[in-house]
């Protein structure tokens, strides 16, 4: 009887040790404390390079150069009307296209950046915004004037997004990319950017 108890205890110890050996290390970004943005004015104006995303798994996928995804070229620009008031945030997202000469090209998705406008921080980390794609539509010229153009806005999203800082990066809830919200994961996806 003692032999069986010893054998069962030994097996339990081996199984417990092997389970802890297979555990995955913590993610160096998403495992850090998230701090919601307390004031929209706290965001410095300028360029923020895309670093990676978390598609709701709790692990941040880092954009790698020469990966063929063109994501390493993505960035946002934050513009301010005055020294304090943020006017807009532009998101430049690139997509891979193989040219007729088999070269990798990285044009903008939809050929224009996405614009976060009418930004208002409702509470710590909750930004009310309208996301659009702005483009000019050109109309034919008549005899007396050249071609005319008119600014058009295509609505992408209107509502609230989470925004804050995590592990030294700006973290924005992903309503910017072409990620299909709610279809690829049940959790919220996030984009990470580093101030340049």
C-alpha cells in the first residue's frame, strides 16, 4: 500500500513540475500596468510609430521589418490647433501589394489616412471620436474654370475608444485598422505606438 501511495505522489509531483515548465512567459507589454489617459492635452504633438497590436489574446504582436506586411511603416500624427487643444489624429496604415515587377510596395490603405476628429475625453481613458477617411473628389472642368474639387468624408466609426499608456507605449483601442471588430476575437483589440 505504501508503495502505491509513494508511486501516486511521485507521479503527481512530476506532472505538477512539467505543467509549470510549460507555462508561457508573460508578455513584456500587455502584462504591464495600463494607465488610462487623464487629459487629451497630455498627448504630445508629433509622430508615433506603430509598434504592434494585441488582437485580444493578451499578447502583443510586434511589427517586424521585412515581414512583408508593411505594418512597420504605419504611424499616427497628432496635430494641435493651439499649444493645448488637439485638432486631429491621423492614422497612416499601409498594405502590401506586389507590383508588376514582383517588388513589394506599401501604399496607404484606401490611399488616404484615417482621421480621428472631434476628439473629446469623456472620462479617464475614454475618447469620444469620429473616424473618417477624407478625400477630394474631382469634377470635370468647364470652359471658364479649371477642374473643381470637393472634400468628401467617408465615415468609418463614431463612438468611444479606449486610450492610454502601457509599458511606455500609447495604446489605442483598434477602431482604426480594417480589423473586423467582434468577428476575429471576443476581446478588444489594441494598437501600440511609440513617440518618435
